[in-house]
C-alpha cells in the first residue's frame, strides 16, 4: 500500500493557489469539493502523488480557461473524472518508462464510458469515503487501523511499535471496524476488499 494514501488529502490541498487562480466562486466550490478525490483517482494511474497533483491542476486550469459550462453536478462530475483519466493517460504516455502500460490502457479503455472507467471511478469514490470516515475515528483507532490495514503490520508489530499490549491492538482494531461499519454501512465490506487489493 503506497504511503501516499496516508497523506493524500493534506498534500493535494496545496497543489494550487486557489486565491490567485480560482477567481470564480463556483470554481472555488468545485475545487474544494472534488480536488482531493480527483488526486486520489489520478494516482491510480500515475502511481505518483506529485504527478497526480499536476494532472488535476491541469484539469482545473482547463476548466477555468475554457469556461466550460455544464448543466448539472452529474455532468460536471463525469467531465472531471473523464478529463482526469484522459490527462493521466496522456501524462504517462509521455513517460517512456510507462509507455507500454499506457498503450495497453489506451487500447483496453478507448471509450471513457466503458465499464473499466466506471469501475475505477466507483472504486476511487468508495476508497475515498473509507479514508474520509477513517479521519473521523478516535486518534488511537485511526492509528492502529492504518498500521494494520494500510501498512500491513501484524498485531504484535503494532503492539511493539506503540508500546501497548496485543489485546489492546485487537480491541482498537475491532472498535475501528465497528465505527467504520456504522459510518459506511453497506459500503464497508466493499471498501475493505478494495483496500486489501489496492496495491
């Protein structure tokens, strides 16, 4: 699991100077609402948080420069996800090391409305919901959940690292999962599956 997932929302918030660039109130609202989520989505393609930020920044810049008008929030969301996906693929296409991956991805996903694109988008939104809910957990639950399910540490390793008993680790993990179940409801099982298979 990339360490990027631990700090994505914080690092993405600094990618653009919103005061200078986003002069329109609507754009500021769109930026605040979708920027971190789109960075998370771009990272699935670029595997680099700095590149993901660059991709999303370029999409917002185009949105401003072209003064794109969209009829409703669903149209806006579809536009943003499609633009980030296409920009991510173009970005890695220019990178010689990743060119073969990009060629394969382009050939497999030429239509932005195909099932692969939709699945990626849904997975991204579910994982983002998980991380947002995780941020609401008590500090100790949050820390132990991250060490276990994101960094892949065993109960004993966590206990040694934090100077607590294995039983305390188990108890905090159980509490974290219960709180996440209450928050995410039916999405919890899917989110945990995606988290396990993310990397």
